[in-house]
C-alpha cells in the first residue's frame, strides 16, 4: 500500500508539473479511498478476532482430523478460538464404552497430538472423551440440569428483538 501511495504521489506531482493542476487532489482522493478500504478490512479482521471468530473451514478440518483418529467413534462439539496469535481448541469425542479408562485416554491423547500437528497455529487442545451413547443411558445426567438451567438463564437475560 505504501509503495502504491508513493508512486501515486509521484504521478500527481508529475501531472501538476505538466500543467494538470487537478492531478494532485485526484491522487489524494484516490489514496484516501484506498486507505479507507485497507482500514475497513483490517478493522473487520481485528473485530472478528476479538469476537473469537475463526474460519469455519478450520473447524471442519479439525473435525475431520478427529474423525480420522483410530478409536474415535464419533465427534461432538468442536470449539476453536484465538488467544493472541495462537489457536486453542476444545473438542468432544466418543469412544467405545467397553474400553478401559487408559485406552480412552490414549485415544484422546492421540486426537490432541494429531490436531496440534495438522491444524496450523493450534497451540493447545483439550479433548474430552465420552462413551458412545447407548439407548436409555445419559452419561451426563448429573450435570445436564445445570447446563439446561444456564442456557435458560442466558436466554431469559437476552433482550427480545420484537
């Protein structure tokens, strides 16, 4: 951007020197428009980062890495966010419920290892392993009502858009 602006200033000065006095204000206006466009794009990027926005393709890539990990039977929520210039992920995977805790942990550890190697700028990952849900079982029954209560409170505190 700086190189083009400097070149435009030279063209503006040359235009004025050759008898075209409007060259300078036209170049100035063009430089201003270009600067505002760059500022708009930069502000959009910074605001997106402040709001923890990440490219949806990045989340899809992380999900595909998890699905390809041996022992992962299913993938639940995958949350990726920026912390400074690095990415942090929180992931839920499902493993066979007949495996030992050690085997489930090994699968979660392998998932974490693969993600760090395959997702650019990912520096930390938390992987939560759940047993594959079976009919009539709820492996989160002890905390489910807390999560439901929190989501109801959040919905109640959000102003309606009527």
